[in-house]
């Protein structure tokens, strides 16, 4: 079970970094795009936190 959690965490970390890089490297994002990416990051952070807690227990 730990292996699946670790694999999922790696995937979520990769997705988080992709979103951060996209936002940070874009010069012409609209407000809606920034908000949408922020919401996606918030969801990913929640999932990452939950999986890290599950991995510790």
C-alpha cells in the first residue's frame, strides 16, 4: 500500500510543479486562468497532505 501512496505522491508533486511552472513562466495569463490554476493547486495540496498523513500512519 505504501508503494501506491508514494507513486501517487510523486505524480501529484509532478502535476503541482507543472502548474507552478506554467503560471510562473506565463506573461499573458488572464485572471480566470490564474484563479483556475490556483484552485487546481489547492486541490493538489489537499490531496498531497492527505496522502502524506496516510503514509505516516
